[in-house]
């Protein structure tokens, strides 16, 4: 099975609002990642999803 046979769905949860860092509070993607999602390969989408996990985890770290 090739990289693009099974499309990866958007992580959008319909809670679209950008924070001060231009990161969506719903899915944790940047505006650029959101706009480019449909043009990304599955490999690139998986990379974005990994970055989203990191961003989500960093929201709860105390400084």
C-alpha cells in the first residue's frame, strides 16, 4: 500500500479559534498547516499530527 492510498483525515474538531501564537485551540495546527492540509502527503500529515501532539502536551506544562 502506497503512502497516499489511505487518506488521513483532518484533525479538525470544529473548534476553530487561533491563540496568540496562531495555533488553533481545537486541533493544535498552525494556520499554514490548516490551509495546506489537503495538499500534504500522508507522510507530511503524520508529521503535522506529531507536532500537534507536542503542542497539546506543552499547553499543560507549568513554567
